[in-house]
């Protein structure tokens, strides 16, 4: 039986047993957006009633990104042959579709697998812990958010730099390059940058207040 030709770049990429994607891009995105909206709404309802608007947004972000790391990226890491899936599994369809913007996923590039593995196993649970820390007003909240954000930024740097060093030619079309490779990942650069800046200021402010309090006690 002749194998189905895959749509990815380069064309000589070996994907034995490849099964063509069975869901449309609109269907995949609709499920993704609906699931994300449900998670964000649930978190806002359960934990955000006594919090300010910014804290609600942060909890929603950490819940969304934590589940994305655990579920989506976790599936990718532990399903090395997702391109062979013939059950129309939604998660397999997601990665078949996303690979149009970066075929390193379908080809199991070692750098991508390493970055996604660390993200799924460490940053996923840590992001959910951040939701709890904000909701309960834990003292480690800002340090935790800063650490996760820096980890996300480092992962994005490795992701983009390795693609550049390898020729940056892994998208089937410019549409997928800018919408998937650049657009989808851009949020994990912009938002962690903003959170890092805020957390750094909060930590510095708390440290300065602590020093000032100690000085006042010594004077007394």
C-alpha cells in the first residue's frame, strides 16, 4: 500500500506511516478557543471574585498556559508518532496542523522535544501553582511568576534561535509561518515579558520596604 504524501517541509522529511489530517483548521481552532474560554471563565468564576481585575487576568493566563503546557505540549512530548494517528484524536490533529508552520514537530527535532519536555513537565504544573498562589495571596507568588516567565522566555529563545541556525525553513507556506510559528508563539514572549517586568518591580518594592522597616526599628 502506498504511503500518503505528507504536506510538510522539507519534502524529503521521512514520516513513515503518515496519516493525513482529518479535521479542518477552523474546526481545530474552534475547539481550542472554546476550551480556552471555558477554562478562563471557570477560573474567573471560582477564584477571581475577591481579586482585582489584573489579578483575575493573571490567574486566567496561568490557568490557560498551564493547561496548554500540560495537555497540548505534554501530548506532543509523549506521543512521538502522532503523525501516524488514524483515530482522529483531537490532540494529534492539533500537532499535524501546527506542523504546517514548523515541521520540526512532525520530524521530532531534538531541540524542540527538549524544550517542550521541560515546558510540559516543569512549567505546566508551576503555572497552575501560580493560580493558587495568586488566589491565596502567597508570599512566593511574584517569585514563582517571575521564574516561570523567565523559563518561558528562555524556551522561546531556544525555539526561535535553533530554527534560525537550521535555516528557518520549516513552514509549508508564509501564512502558516506567520500565524503559527510567529503569531502563536509571540504571546509566550510578550506576556511573560510584561509579567517579568511587573514581578521584578514588586519584588524590588518589597525588598526596599523590608530594608526601610528594619532601619526604622534600629533607629527606635
